C-alpha cells in the first residue's frame, strides 16, 4: 500500500482529539470495525476510549482534515455492541483503499508499541520521545524506531515467458513472483541474486526497479524488480518453493489479488510483452 491521497502523516498529536477522530484499534492482529460485512466502517475514538488508556493511542496524521489514530488494545479488550474484530486481509476490497492503507500503517505502529515496551539493551521500560516516533530508554538512552523489514520481489522473464512460483502456503493453483527478505550486509541486488539462486537454482541479469509497497504483515517494505534469465535449470528448493515454471505471457495461472504489488508487477510485465508481440 502507498500513502493515500488526502492523507498527511504526522506524529505530534493534537490536544484534544476531535470527536470525529478515526480509531484504527487492534486487538492482537485484528481491527475493530462495524457496519455491514460487505461495507465495514472504522469507529470514532469515543468507541474505544472506554477500554483503551490514553497511552495506547498513537497519532497517525490527518485524512482530509480528520485525525486518525492507532489504538493498541489489550488481548482481553471487549467487543463493543455493534462492533467486531476482523483480520486486515479479510477487509481488503471491503474497506476503502485509503482506510486500508492507514489501517496497515496503524498496525505497524501498534506492533512496534507492543514489542518495544522494554529497552532491548538493558531491559528498562521505555518511554515515547516527544519530537519523533521513537521509544527511548530513560536509563541507557537507547532509541528504538518502528521496525521496517526490507524484502525484495523479482519477476524473471525469459524472452516472452514469465517465471512464476508457488509457495506451499499459497491457495491451490496460485503462482506469483519470487520474493525474500534482505539479510544483514546485503544490498537489494545482492538479495535478488541470492534468493533466485537459492529458491529456483538459476542465474539472472538486467535487474530493473519496478515499484515498492508497504506491507504490514507484520512490518515489511516490499521492493519489486524485473530481471532477465541468464542461465541454469529450474530446481525449486521444495522448502519455500513447491513448484516453479516458465509460463507464456498470455497463459499465466491464477495470480495474487490486485491489492498486492506482485499482481501489479506481473500485470505490467504482461502488458509490456503483449505490446512487443509480433
């Protein structure tokens, strides 16, 4: 997801919050929503204030003049009458795109809040810094910022064929581009070469940037590329990749939903290859 049109990020909270403030409240990894199943709505802050302490509320910014906050609820937080908790993935294509994007941002802030209550260096309870979104240790001074984990995605082409692969976790019949997390000391390009070699056993060349996407599961930044096949035979590693095949550009299998950058990467490449067709 990208920063939605009309949204201005911020971390310096207004005082007091306006009654219309939108509360992206999470109990675990589930968001509090109301309304119809096919048309959910995000509650205003008043709905959660009765069971969420002030320190659990984190300002995110303004959406068309309306304040938005992330709220970290306890595992035993109640389900207010008329409201329920739902996983973010189940809300794709139901909540407006702008709200989904802000909800993913909120989840990353809430996850950071939950996992940085104590200093990772000396174990002292942390406190929020006043001038930036960060946790500060009052004892040793260590500062922890919200975690962002870079990951690469690459769509390899061989002439007018696309290399698509299946993870064992995918729904039946679904294929996608290759992906993997960057390791310490690597550049994105290093990671691309390593992951392709480890996952399917081939070499690539001509790596080109496509786009990036914030992906809050739980705190990734997906950076997508295209690349050209350079040599080798496909050998799926059978751990992360259960199957990998070359597909003609006009005969691709079931693909990930359009909310994912992988679908946009594949669609853009197919469009390019179609224009090159004789």
